[in-house]
């Protein structure tokens, strides 16, 4: 496996050159850091932006490293990384559909307003599930980096577009109660840490979280 990869915390220069392509990390709000506490909508958008950037970074890690994994142990580790990333994405969207979206619709008295986001989930979820099943059923001997890339090609654009589109949706909620939005965001964040194998997330996924980018 290529050393200095996304499976361990990269140097700042590596963050820009390794994990920000092929899917660009352009998910920033107009009011970062200094003003993110001015309203719950801005804070929530920044938190979601940071999380979505991390999902994109993980997808980039998999795509870029897929063809450069050679040793049996590295293949085993890489397949686990793919499996954890897929589970992370899937659980994030479960929390959105089960908690975030219904609560936002109730808060804004606009039932069905988040239906478009759920429909976007349906576009890429089947292909994401295929990648997850591949990662959990494939042995190191059967690993095929080209197949992994091809599978990401099948849903990457749709996932990236969805992650990007969701941020303005949150920013548009500044007419709603700031305190209520903050509570929803905190409740959903807590639910996010209740996913399966959460104790292993720091080892496998923390290196893909932003340490220097806004959002």
C-alpha cells in the first residue's frame, strides 16, 4: 500500500494533494467559524459540512488507493476500511431519514419538504450496498482494485452531488428557531455515535476528518 495514505493521519500538504480528489471538497458555508454560533442553522450547516467533507475524503481515499494495495495484510486492512466507510455513510443517512428530516419538517411546519433528500439517497444507496457487500465478502486473494474503482464510479457523482446540495438546505433554515435547530443537531450527532462498531471508528475513520479545512 502506498505509505502516507489516508489510512493514517496525513501531513497538511498530503491532505491537499492526496485526499481532495477526484471528488472536490467544496462544501463550505458562507459563514465559517467566527459566525457559526450566530444561528443554529449556520452551526448545523458547518457541522454537516465537516461531516460531508469527511465522507468525500473517505471516498477519495478508497478511489486513489484501490490500485495500490499489494500485500495480503494491506488488502485485508483496506477491505475493512471500505466496509467501515460504507457503514458510516449508510448510518449517517439512516439518522437523517429517521431523525433529522422528520424533525426539520415538524419544526418548519412543512411536511414533505425533505422528501427530495430521501429520493437522492435512493439513487446511490443500492450501489453503495454493492460496495459494502464486496468489502465484507471478498478475501485478499480475490481483491480487485479496478472493480472497487468501477463500483465507486457507479455512485460517486450522485453521492457527491447529494452531499453538496444538503448544505444550502440547512442554511435556508435561519428563519426557524436557533435553539431548536441546535437541539436537533446535537440529538442527531449523538445518534451518529450509536452506529455498529462505533468503538472502532476512531482507528479506521478519524484520519478522514478535517483538521484544517473550514466547515
